[in-house]
C-alpha cells in the first residue's frame, strides 16, 4: 500500500516544477521608443530592461495596468528613474507581478505620465 502513496507524493512534488517550465516571452526590441504595449490580457511581468539614449533630463520608466495606452497625466502602477545615456533594469522578483494588462511608457516625471521623446529601448520579460 506504500506504492500508491509514494506515486501521489512524487506527483505532488512534480506539479509545481512543471508550472515553472511554462513559456516566458520577451516583448520589445532595440528600437528607440517612448511606449510599448506588453499585453492586453492578464500577464505576469518579471523584469523591464533596456537603454536610455537621452542625455538631457531624467526619464522614468512607468508600468501601467491597462490594455489601452495611458494618456498624459495618468498615474502609473510602477515608476522608476533611468540613467541618462545608460542601461537600466527593473527586477520584479522571482514570482513577478500579476497585472490585468500591461503598457510601459517613458515619462519626464515620476508621479504621472509626461510623455518623453522616443529615446529609450524597452524589453519586458513576461508570461501570459
């Protein structure tokens, strides 16, 4: 009678590992932009990274939980500064962040969206 229990126990251990092997996609490219629609459906975002080519002022990467493009003055879900003429990376942890939808924008200020020039590359590691 120990064999069925052992098989069930091993299956219970294997299921979480199988879930970890689900495909993870990358959205974005090296093109300079100020906006990227990552997903119009629920998704999990693990990281945002890229390059800021701007040499004037501070830009902010802002993540919005929306399927439509955010407009000027909108309040982001997350906002973080990016260095001038440098690489940036935001790691959202091993478990990522669950969002109903995701649009990433580049802003001229931290608190609300002030659309910046198309001078930043954006790549997002995500899973739908």
